[in-house]
C-alpha cells in the first residue's frame, strides 16, 4: 500500500541507495472493465502483480527489490539502477504477450474495443498496454520530487502508443519482441 511504498522510498533515500523507483500504470483498464466487466479487469490487475513478481524473481534481486500496489492499476517497484532497464523491458514484453488473451478473438484481431469514455463518448480503445515511468534516486532527494518526476515520465510514456518506458525523462527503447503478434491468435485464459 501507499504507506509501505512511502516508507521504502524514504528508507532508500536516507541510505543513499542507487536505486530506481518505477511507476507502472495500465493503459485502458477502465475501458476493458466497462466492456468486459469487473471480474476480467480484476484478473488483469492480479495477473500484472504476478507478472511483476515473476520478472523480479528472474531478472531482479528478490532480496533487494520492492513491489508495491498503490491502488487500482498503479504499481511501484524499486530496483537497483543497473537492473532497472532489463526489469522494465521484461515487464513490458511479458505484459504485451499475455494481455491480448483477455480480449475476445475478434477484438484481438481488430486491435481495439469500442465503448464509452469517461465523458460518455463512444470511442475505440486499443488493446491494453503498460506505461512505466522510472526515476533514479540520486536524481531526486525527496518523495515529493520523485512523485513530480514520475508524473512527468508517466505523461510522456502515456503519449506513446502501446507499452512505453521512460527513465529520467528519456524514452527507452522497447524490448526486442513483445510477442503480441503471436498472442492475437491464441485462446483466452479461463
């Protein structure tokens, strides 16, 4: 939760840790929730948490890394600076591979769903993606500075179509292959 995340960030700041705080936000979850229902949207949130844990177990250092769930579709992870890029790219790659499976075959083939937005207007929403904003702790000295820098990074990441990763105001290259093209023709999870 938010308190545990704030405490961990403060602990890392006080220690002068060379870590990166990564904020993950799921793009178009509300549209998926409105179109397919709460159970499917909740499953996506749970799967995302599991996916983050799996990536950190394989690419990160479980004894040093931290995962937090702010609320809804927002997550935080704190990883060593030298592993942050590999961790974030792997999260994007895996997310983009599995998320199309939450959509019906016709919607996957089309690449979008049509539903009403927050203002009641009917529009197309692409298959969900993940936006990651990462802030290096040596760059920020307080939790408030981290939040401001992360908000700017999140805005930049969300402006890019599909999954995107922005670290310290730099748009990072995407993973080599997301596998989304393979998943389009797979069957949905139970």
